[in-house]
């Protein structure tokens, strides 16, 4: 149980002297520091430990001046687990000595530029959203979760063997240290990495978008999520059979490797793909806009805007629900499946529309805006003759909204 009392404004003027426990002032401070409403754990016998994080003598911001002390009240479970949360208090410094018994320490969203020595028994440390330029040379030996995103770090120290989660997004890292064998989650998006170290076999999540990667190391067999958008990749390694999510948009890929059968989400937009490999049966979402595709795969949801498609396959997948293929070179559409709910083929060269256009579901959204039609008048007449209940604007006679 973690409770933070930053919402209680400190009394103006000097801190009141100790008073009779029954006095109003004493009651005010007792309520602010202990909540005056013991938790069930406290009532059951777990003692309450109060940690005071005093403001530094100088250089305090306006926010900090409102707090003569930042109080963290924690009901200590019988198993001895300790948590300390000093997040979002505009702190610029911390006391040099932290309680040695704490295992979870959160100090995110402050203005810290340095850290004190951390207790060796610490298991979770979250200092995201500060102004740190470096970490301690030696991290706690039992640390399992290290969350240090949105700082100004340029390097990391050696990582403890116990680490299971490393989140260091939004820094200025140019390289990473060796990764522990048991690491499961690696989040290093929005840095300046040009390469990654060897990945542990236990890794399940790799988020490395918005870096300067030109290649990836071999991927672990158990990897489930791979997010490497906005890099400089020209190819991908063999994909693990367990992979469920692949985001590789805005790279320089000219082809994709074979897709694993477990894959559910694929985003490969903004590359140089001329074709796609066979799609897994489990795939739910496919996005491949801004490529050089000339043919369409079979799928329920297709996002294929800004390619070079001249036609769509006929018949379309019978269960397709969403199709966006704007800004291609389409001149005609095939018969549209009844389950189609959204179709956007605007900015093409459409000459006509399929006869079953108005037979789609009543809430279907259809956009054929600005089609370069060679038979626009015939299309408009065909739509109006079917008593379209949507909107057919003279400037966009191929636009139908249902």
C-alpha cells in the first residue's frame, strides 16, 4: 500500500512546535502525516513507517516551497516489503541516505539531476521524467525493474544479473551495455542507438523505434513484440515463431521475411516494398501504406494508401471489413463484399463504381472523393437512380456516404 500526501499544503510560516495531541494544530498535522484513518493492514497489526523527504536548503522551486516536508506513509505488510513513492513533487534533490529496507522506489516526474546511493535490496526503481545525465556506477544487485525514460542519459552502467525489465526510452543513448540473461522487456525507443547488443534468449518485448539502427541482432525464439519503426533498417532477421506484433514502418525495407503463424499485427508502411509475403491466418491488422506495392494480399483489414496499385484482386476477401487504398492508380473497383464497413479509395483514377455499392451495410462509410473518372456522369446517374440516401456532391460525384 502506497500513499502520497503531496496534496496537503504545508502551513505558512515556521513549522509549529509540538503541542498537546488533542489541540487543533496537532490534529491537523496528525491527519496530514498519517491520514488519521488507519488501513485494515494497520488495524491488523502492521506498523506504519513514516519517511520524511526534506526540501534542500537552497534552490527550491515555487512548488517545493509549499512543502516543508514530503511525507510518504506506508503500511508495512507482514512480509517486510517496503515502497516509497515521491513522484511528481518537483523535487530537485534527495536526501543522501534512503531507508535501507525499501524495495520499491518511485521518484518519477521530478527535476532531479543526480541520485543518492540506492539501497542494495531495491527491486523496482522508477526515475522516469527527470533531468538525469548519468546513473550510479553500481546499481543495486537485486534490481529487477529499472525505469529511467525521459531523462538526458548518454550511457548506462553495467546492468545487474537480476534485471527483468529495462525502460530507457527518450534519452540520448548511443549504445547499450551487455544485457542480462534473464531480461524479458527492453524499451529503448527515441534514443540515438546505431546497434543493439546480443539479445537474451528470455526477451519477450523489444521496443527500439526512433533510433538509427541499420540492422538487428538475431531475435530470441520467445520474442512476442518487435517495434522498430523509424530506423534505417534495410532488412529484418528471421522472425521468431512466437512473434505476435511487428511494427517496422518508416525504414528502408525492400522485402519482408516469412511471417510467423502467430503474427496478429503488422505495420510495414513507409518502406520500399513491392510485394508482401503470405499473410498468417491469425493476422488481424495489416498496414502497408506508402510502399511500392502492385498487388494485394488476402486479409480482413487492408491499409494500402500511397502505393502503385492499378487494380484490386477479384474477388476481394469475402470477410474483409476495412479497405483503404487511397492515392493509388486504381481505375475500377471489383464487386464489394457485403461485410465491408469502411472503404476509402479516394484520389485514384476510377472510371466507374461497382453495381453493388449501395448494397453494403447501412452504416458503411464509402469515400471515392476526387476520382479521376472518365465516366463520372454515368456513375453519378447510376448512384442517383438507386435512390442513394447518402450525399452526392456535384464537385465529388463519386462520393457516397451511408
